[in-house]
C-alpha cells in the first residue's frame, strides 16, 4: 500500500478506459458502470452453462422424489402459502439452476433451508451463495 492522490487514481482509470481494459456498460441506473473483457467472457460462459443445464424434459428426474418432497414439507407446517409454493415448485423442477427472488422479510432464507433439507435427503450436496452470511 502506498500513498496516492485522487488525480493519480483518476488518471490511471482513464488510461485503462482508453486502452480498452475497462469497458462502459450500458445499464439503466445512476452513474457510469464499467467491466472488463474477462468479466464479460465469464458472464457469457455462465449464461451458456445455465442454459445448457436447464434444457430439461420430462424424462429427467425431479429434484427430489415425491416421498422426500412430502416428508420435508410435512416437517414444516408453518411455511406460509408462498413459501410452500416456492418449495413445491423447486422440488418439482427438473432444472439444474433455479433462482428464488423476493423482497426483504418474505421468508427466502427459511424457504431455502427447507429446500436444502429436502435436497440433502436425496443425496445432494448443497452450497449457498448470498450477499449476507445469514442468508448463505
């Protein structure tokens, strides 16, 4: 770590934009946003992997068996209707990548803990990624 000035940082940033290392992203929202070619390449690879993994059909297995689904849901009678619907839809999914979205306080973490329980009962190894340690 060394000492620098805002002007030095700004100059270096502008230099990297001029060389093409940093690319401006067209994005709705406040302020200018930048990324790199390497990040754009990684994002494309992730999207392709998700699309390939989600090309499923009815011959592919459900995430969990009917028995595991019902047993897991029965152990959690306090789930509200929306939580139960999310658990059910994910358990019935044949896709490899599924997202769960909701506003703060809607019970996403609780819902995911039930999904994790059912998936682990079926032998899956579950890893959580989230912006907060509590949610992960």
